[in-house]
C-alpha cells in the first residue's frame, strides 16, 4: 500500500497565464513558479479561483423580527428564519387564502386573498397584500396593499403604497410609511378607489 499518496495533499490543475502551460500543484499553494517559462504565478489572482466563492454566495434580504423588532438577515429564497435575538420564527413564505377567522396572520411574504374569500382577524402583518375578497381587520404591510375589483377592506391599512382598483372598496384610515418604516401621513378613506404611493 502506498501511504505517501494518501497523505499527500490533493492536487489541482491550472494553466499558466503567460505560456499556457499546464501545471499541477497543491490545493493550498498560493504562489508558484511555472516549470515551463519560470515566471511567478499568484494562484489567487487566476480567473475562477478567487471568484469561485462569489458564485456560490446566497442572496440575502434584511427584515425586522415581528416579535422584538430587531433587524435580521435571511436567505432570499428561505421560507422561514429564526430571529437570533428572541428566537421567534419569522415566516417568509407567500400565502394564498380563501377564508380565515380569528387567526394571526404574520408573514414577510405576500398575502393573496382569493375572490369571495373572507378574512376576519385583528392581526394581519405581511410583506405585501393583494385582496380580491373581504378583509375585516387592520393590515400592516412592509410594502404595498392592492385591493382588486370586488375586493374590500374594512379596517386600517399601514403600508408604503396603496392601490384600490375600480370596483374595490376601502373604508378606514390609511397610514403611509417611508422605506425606513417611519410614519409620514394619515388619511381617512371612505369607499373609493385610488392609488396612494410614497
């Protein structure tokens, strides 16, 4: 049995950027001399070596924990994340609902209430909301709320932008916020369609 081979570091193949000659070197090497043209090569500067980590970096998103309000970082495609401060689970997934009564709705994803669906609850906290049915309760959205034709919201809405399509109904107070979540205006709206954006 050849013990020397199993103990030697794994080799990798590179191409010299000066003479295009092939070299085999240890995966731990950072500076080598080409055996063909005798020039020094910085392995970390070669294409595909230093930048490999960047290719596999997962996109991140920032959000605020629903329980403690502190900023947390999550993978862009994650369905949930645990807050590292209070250990609260934060839902990041989208929800398509027909009917729900009394339950707390909290997600950093999108809420989509289907046509003729009904939501009656006091706590609706979402990333964005699209309403085709009827909501009785307050909605807090980090982004936008859109009330489509025959959609109806009876309660207060806190968001960055509100769109009420023709045939949609909104009765309540609108609290507009900026991108930092700071309150910028309050407006009483009664049964009309309009678009309000910040």
